[in-house]
C-alpha cells in the first residue's frame, strides 16, 4: 500500500499542528524548511499508531535491508510508531525529545520500558535495571570500578576483540587476568569448562556473550560457572541482548549497548544484582557509580530520553511478537538459512567459526576468491542489501541479522549469494 502526503498519518500530523513561526513571511502558509520534501512511504502493512500490527517479516519497498552490526536495523513498525508520535506524544503537545525527564509523561515512559524489559527477560526482583549512557565501552571501566578494589584479581575469558578491550580497560582499576584467549585461533572458538582454570580468589569472571566482530556466541549450555569465591559472572551482552531468553539469575551483572537489538545508540542497559551495588572505588566518577543511578532510578542526571523511549517501543514490540522464545525461534531460523547457504556452497563461501558456537546475530564469511569481495558488496548494495563489509580487523563479509532483520532480508541475501556464486564459480 502506498501512503501519500494527501492521506497519510504524516499529513495529519502536519495539518493538526502549528507549523507557523515568526520567520515565515507568508503567514497563511505553513513554514517548512527549504529542504522539506513531501514524504511518500510505501508501506507493506497497515499503519496503526495504537498497536503495532505489522507482521514479522515485512519490509517497505523504500527501505534497504541493513545488515549493519550496530547501529542496526530497527523494527519497521516501531519506526512508524515513533514517527507518528514524534511531533506530539500521545496528546501531551510535546515530542518525547522536548519533555522534562522529571515530568509525569517521561516517568511513565521509562517505567514502562523497565517493566516490559523485566517481563521479557523475567528479571528477578533482586536485580536493578539501569538505563545509562556511554556505551558498553564505559561499562568496561564501570564494572571493575564498582565491583573491585584496586588489589582484587579478576578473570577474563577473551573470545574476541570486545572481551579483549574489556580486559585492557579493567587493568586500570583492578588486577585482571586472561584465563582463556581465542586469539591464537583467530577468535573462532568458545572454550569448554575444562579449557581454563579459574582463580578462586577472583572477584568476578567476565565474558562477552556474543563477539560482534568475530561471530562467536556463548550458547546457554556453555555459560561458564564462576568458581570464584564471590560466584559472580559478568557478561557483555551488547550484541545478543534480548535475542533469546536468558537466565538472569546466573549473572551478577549483564550490560549491553542498545544499538543492536533494542534501540538507538546512546542507551546502555545494566542489569545488576542489588547486593553488588554500593561498593564503588572512592574515585569512581559519579556517572559511573551504580549506586547513584540505582538510588535515582536512572534519573540522577538527564538520561538519553528519546533513546529510552525507543527502547521501550522495541520492548513492547518484542512482547507483542510473543516474547523472547518466539524471537529466538525466528533468529535460529534466519541463521540456519544463512549458514546452510554458506556451508552448502562447496567452499565458495566460508564461515571460519566453529559450528557449535556460531553467533545467531553476526555471521562473518569470506569468499574463496577474495578478489571478488568488493564486487559482492557492490552488487549486493545495488539490490538494496547494505553494510555487508566485514569489520576492518577481520575483512571479508559480515551479515548482522539482529531481531529486527526480517526473514525476507535473509532469504533475499541467500538468493543473491546463490546467484553470485553461479556467475562466478
Ligand atoms: C559486544 C560489544 N561490546 C562492546 C561494544 C562497544 O559498544 P559501544 O560502542 O556502545 O561503547 C560493542 C560495539 O559494537 C560490542 O559489539
């Protein structure tokens, strides 16, 4: 269905609102910036601003399939809902961007976002949920600052670049040790329990649940059991957050940047067992102290309001899709189709990652004929499939297929890969 400016909700948005301002010489005409162009949205589904009714696997003809690793594709119905509420949020007369973070409207938004996230992940009541800023990179410092003294030893399992960065940052605030590293095998593996020895005195054990660049993921069965005296497991879940059910009670801290599965960049979510809050090192900046944020319900300073609102819309959408079990089913299906295409290509495409730990979210692959990689990416872009270039440290290609990537996007990519192979084999 095509929605033109004449009839679309966008038109109504403009008609219902005062677009006149003092710089507008012609007072009878709405002021629009010079660059304004009427929007024509070809929408595969009915737009419903109250409830998202968009089926899972739709894609507007105007949009590309975006395989970026993050910021990444967002659910189309969430974007449309945000668009419909952008100018005047639910009759408040304001955009969410303009609201006081202490006003009742925004409080309702952040509280609903937290409550929906708690429902989605079944977060036990003894855990706090914090909406913070600074990205997961800031948490690389915040975690040791809050959980350790400078003398404490800590264990890091390093399965890729992000785990390595977390370890390096922790060196400033405690005494971390890498107890297992996949570096010598180009980060294509996840260790089994017997592969590493934990320090019984370590304050916590840190993992990166899904390495976005290398495409290796801890599956439920191989989350390591922390054997340190505190029994604390800490996970960076930035790139598989809310992509499947997780038993939160296994973790002391889970942290994640929002910009892969649950929203725009600028929001970082921390889920932390309450008894771990309140022991930050004395020089911890106030913005990194979990106690401050917990006591103030993530409103100590001005939070990333619009980003939190977007995360809330995504949480609502995930619940409407049937929750994380359904989401995981869908993610498994997409990953299976893509990995099968790679594995059944007689070596034309290759994924270096050991099969049992392949990420459902980030699929790195190379071409046997490396010289064709540029052409692959260019031709795919012509077909509206973008951001397929692998990370600069790894090369090749990478398809990130987060929750919001429709099945149709993966099917289209696989069809393209088969065509490309037929042309170039
Ligand atoms: C697994 C993982 N951890 C940490 C980061 C760093 O996140 P940010 O850029 O939000 O600090 C990323 C970014 O892509 C990531 O994928």
